[in-house]
């Protein structure tokens, strides 16, 4: 830099007989006195007028550094260091300058230790100021990369608002809490009472779960009436009830943590006019209290996920990049991961948003969500996938978006592992009622997505719109 941030030199140049060394020049307003990058030849002292010191980039973006008035000087840094001019100087108004050549400037320093000492002090102050600016810039960049609760509030709040608003106008809307406001109270029966009725053959036991779960394990002698196929299978069930006797108690059981299927089925049967319909109170106790009929779980219905399913294989290749350190740290890989994850999650979200009731049944299959949370989760999660996917794709708040995607993957991986260990005959439910089968390959795919989120969190610095503005490329400090 060719001048300080304040007018300097007034006290130092007083008493110097500069007219004996240099010569006086007058410059009109707008005159470029010194140009950035040129070789140093002269030292200047302002006798009257005002000049500005600035830097200019190759694409003509100017940064003003300071303004200098009468009594100040400039041009000394390049003469002392022997390097090209680091800034340009332009007259802001008609000015009078004393122009001193390099040879005369060297003699002036030899004869005036006070001036030499002042220049040294000024250079030192500029170095300190430069260090502080670098430190401030580093701190600024670090703060830009820090996570903020506002980022999470923005994405999750937007997802929740959109899910609630769209559900209001959706023909396939579902209540926020399943069964909320239902006036039909379903009586419950204890496990001991149910066993007594079973032994006396005074009850018909009805399994409300999906057929795959029923086939895997059910109470011996129980019939299956899946809620999802109620309208189709009820005529046959009604005939069976009439044959076995209408006086028997209908004991409905399900076995899911949310009690979604058994209570729903009991309500449906009650609405059809059937009497003596009760629900087994201990939703999971029947597996130990009754004789069971079991067989190995069959493969559930599955459906290829199409283009999104193909994209899901790509995260598996991320494992290999652990061994290629330069690629693993690349911000360009972060862009690839962002686009890939966004495509996968947006695709899955769009397939579930308009059919929340179908997705809710898939949530129930995993047997991890309580009754009050099933519908809320089924409404909000697809919108969260869509919003966070769009944020990743557009490069907005990418670190926060990556952590939310990672959290979704962790939750899904836990659900997958739980389903595998308990041999649940379900599919992933990624695109509604059908999807890919639950297996360890599916776990590996989602683990690959989780690793991609970590890579984005650590190294994403390209095409990012963050709190500090848009970052076109990686900036080294």
C-alpha cells in the first residue's frame, strides 16, 4: 500500500527543504498521478489539494484505501522496497505536489533520520493493520461456516408449514393425530380375559395387520382382515362371522407400537354394525400368551425405484474415495454429492407428499413410532426431504441441510436394522406402499448417503449461498 489510512507526514515534512531536492508540479482533478503495478521513480509531498489512494482489479473493480490532504506524502513504500507500485493515486481536486526523484529521496532519508523513522513506523503500522484485516477475514469466514439454529428453524419450520397447509387442501388429507376426535370408543380386553375366551372358544380372533405379518406369525385359529384391504375382504369376513355365530366376541389384535391397525379395524367393524367388538389391551402380549402358527417370512411386494433407485447405487462408490485423499477433500466432490442427494430425496419426497395416508401405513410397519406421532411424521417428513433437497441443490445453508439429511439417514438406518433383526416382512416404503426390500444392501446405500453428508459438511465451499453471500469458488485465506 502506498499510503496510510490517515493523512500523514504533515509534522514530518515541515522544515524539510524539499524545494531544493524536487520540483513543484500542478495536477488537475482526475489526474492519475501513480498507477498500480508501475516501477517506482518518484516520491510525492502534497502542498495543496486532495488525492485518493486505491487498488484496482483486472476487471476494473476499485477499492478505495484512503484520502490524503496537504502535508501528507505518498510513494515512499515502493521506493524503499524496490517493488512495483501496490496502489494507484488520483487527484480528487486540483492539487500542487512536490515531486522528488529516487536519488533525491535516498539523500533525503540519509539527511533526515526523523523522516526515515516516521516511514518505518508507518510501514510497521500498516503491517499490523494488515494482520488484523487478515485475522478479521479469517474469523468472518469461520463464522460463515458455523451452524446456526436459525438455519434449522428455517428449513424445518418451512417444511412443517408447507405440510400443514397442503394437507388442508389435499383431497387425501389425514388428521394430524390419528383417531383424534373419534367419538366411537372401542372397549379393551386384557390378555387374561382374552386367553379365557380363547380356551372356551367364545371369541373370534381377528388379526388386523398386513398379510405378510399375519403369515409370518399369528394366533392359531385367528383370521386375517388387513385394514388396507378392508373393503375388498369384508364380505368374506362377514359370511364367516355369520357361519361361526354372531354371539361370539370379536377380539381384534395387531401388535404394532402405534396400535394403528387393530384400533382402526375395530372401528370399521363397529361401523358395519357388528356387536361385541373389543381390542386386545396388551398389543404385543399375544405372542407369548397364545399358541402361535408361524412360518418363515416371505418376500414382501417390491417395486424398483426407477431413476431414483439407480441413483441410490452411486453413494456406494463414495466408500472408495476414502482412499483418494485429494478427491475426498475436493469441494467439487461436495457439489456432486449435493446434486446427487438432492435428486434422490426430492424424487422420494414427491412420490409421498400427495399420499400421506399410504406413507403413514409404511411408517407403522417399522413399529417405532407412537400413535400420536405417525401422522405428523408422515406429513412433515416428505416436505422436509423436499425442502432440504432443494436447499442442497441450490447451495443454500448446505452444512445445515447436510446435517438434516444425515439425521434422516440415521433414523432410516436404525429402522432398517431393526426391521432386519426382527425379520419384518416389509419393503422400504420409499415411494409409497411398495419399494425395495429391506436388506443389508439398503443399509449400505443409506450409509453411503450418510458419508456424503459428512463430506459436504466438511468440504463444501463451491457455489454456496451462505449467510455471508454467494461463494462462487473456494477462497483461500
